[in-house]
């Protein structure tokens, strides 16, 4: 058990697994960042939809500066990253810094590779849907992986560390001020579309996060728990908790099984129980916040 070669081999396997996990994680972050870039550059910038932090501010400021929204976004994001490192230290968020740099570079390169002088379509409502949905989808992935796209999130982290301000309210007010300014810089229609985008964005982010993390919580009441528990453990590679119970009507002894799993596994378990123990009682509920081994960590 204490063989140095065995210990070294185990440590090497753990190290390789950690590297593989990191590579996959950053590949997902990169893909989500480019989805966000498409949503911002192809749908948000051409329509002057001025909602959402740095990119919204960049759209308004670029109207007064001799440069593009992409370049303004790059400048602001780099300045905020510098401020973040100064006030929060080097470890304030490697993932956030990575996403912020990739996104800023992506927007600047997009303007050079594929310049857009007008919106893709003549349907502003359709464009607003994509301007909200694509970045919100990416933001949900970032938040789910304990990261963010930087920008005003860095300001939020600084405020959280040094003040007792209500950060959510402060950021919403700043976003609202940017939206209101769009009414004066562009026109009332653009301002109203931006306001609608601001109000919709948080709902989309919350919805996507819930669907990403959605699990099925099973409460199974049956006479023979062994086949079901074996199926959960050996086929689905999950665990379960069992305890004895008694029916209040017929006072018959029953076993209650509690288990939680992903949606695809839930379908398999439900079908197995219906085929092997059709008299079993099954209650299935949705849960998007499961903390513990096999799901999300406590940190």
C-alpha cells in the first residue's frame, strides 16, 4: 500500500486528470465567449442596443469618440482588469481575466474581419431576441463555472470587498443610466429596446442556469428496494438513501428510497421501476440546486 511507485503513479494520474479537466473547462469557456461575441457584435452593436455593462457603455461612448464600440470595449475591459488586479490581487479571477481578454479581442477582430454598417435584418425585435439570448446563454455558462465576463462584474467584486453597498442594486442603476442615455444619444425606440433587453437579460440567465443544473429528485415507495438500489448503483452509478416506513391506511411495511440524478438517468430509472415494480409509488420533483458529492461542491 505504501509502495512509492504506486503512490507516484496515482499522483501522476490525478495530475493528468486535473490537466484534462482544466483543458475541457477552458475549451467550454472559450466556446461560450465566442457565442457572446457573436451576440454582441452581430446583433447588439449594429442596433445600438445599450444594455448590459461595458458593451452598453461602449455603444454610447463610441457615438462621441473617433473609434468603434469594439475598441471602446477593449479599452474599458483592459482598464478594469488592471483595476481588478490592483485592488483585488493577482488571484481575483483567472477565468474572468481570460474571458474578458478573449471577448475584447474577439470584438475588435470581428470589426476588422467582418465590418457591419447596418443590422442583419429589418426586424429589430428579432435582433433584440438574439442580442439578449446569446450573451445571456454565455453568461449563464460562466456563472455556472464560477466565472464571469469581467467588465462591471469586476467593479462589483471591488465594491463587495470594500463597501457594504447593495451591489445588485448599484449595478442595475448603472445599467439603467446607460439605457436612459441611449434615449438621448440615439432615439426613444432604441432606448426602449435597450430597456426591454435589460429587463429580459436576467430572466434568461436565471432560466439557462436552472436548466443546466436541473436534476430529478426521486421519492420511491416500494416493497422490494434491492433491485431498484442495484440498478441505481450499478447501472446509473448513483447512490440512494433508504429507510423503513409504514403506510397509514393499510399499515403495511414499505421502504422509501430517495435519490437524485440527471434528467437522462431519471428517464431510465422511471422506466425500470415501471417495468419491474409497477405497484411502486414514485414522486419526481425538479431541483436546480444540488450541493454535495457527485453534484456541486460546497464551495
